[in-house]
């Protein structure tokens, strides 16, 4: 029987998980998508403003993981409509390992 010492498990310690890196990569992809005029709307403009505040360190939220988690349903809709299979896989992984 294996000890599971090197297994990735969010419920034990987040050991071996790159939640911050995954969040940053997905957030960068989302920013690229919502920058397109055909995709952008008032919601995504406000989301982009929140991202800008977060990155400047002046907003109330300084955590990309939290920002993505708080908007996961909207992100899924966005990625299903305008992203690709890799984008959805990245969101699935983030949800499974980090949210």
C-alpha cells in the first residue's frame, strides 16, 4: 500500500498544486478573450476593471484565485462560447484542484 506522500491532494495540504499559477494563466487567457469587441460587454468590462485593481494592489481583492472562483459560472459560459477545449480543461482543473 502506498503512503500517498507525493500525491496531489487539495484536502490534505495543497501539496504539489500550483493554484496561483493556474489562476494567473487562466486569468490571462480570459483577459485576452474579453478584450475582443465581439465578446466584451458591460459585465466583462467591470470584470476587467476588477482585474486591473487587483493587479495594481489598490482594490479590495488581491487574489486571482478568488476572483476566478467568485465568477466561475460566468467564466464557464465565456469559455464555452469563445474559448477552446484547452481553456475549459484549465478551468476544470482549477475547479477540481483549487476551488
